[in-house]
């Protein structure tokens, strides 16, 4: 059984708020879970704050 992963501390509130908006938008539970897993992995890889992330063009 896989262990539960948690977002990096600087990302937790942002991810929780975004997931709440998906719930309010009536997204499927499977979609919300997938997005949570993806953002958790990204937050752990990048650390810091999501406000520090910049696009590379």
C-alpha cells in the first residue's frame, strides 16, 4: 500500500483552496484526486512557494 504524500508546506493552502474550487465546480472525485497527487508531487519537487514558480518561454 502506498504511503500518503503531503504537499510542501508553502503549497498546502494554495492546493487546498484550488481543490475546493474544483469541488465547487462539480469535478469528479477521481479528477480531483489526480490533480491533488500531481500538485503534491510538483510541490515536493520544487519546494518553496508556488508564487516563486515562473514559466519558461
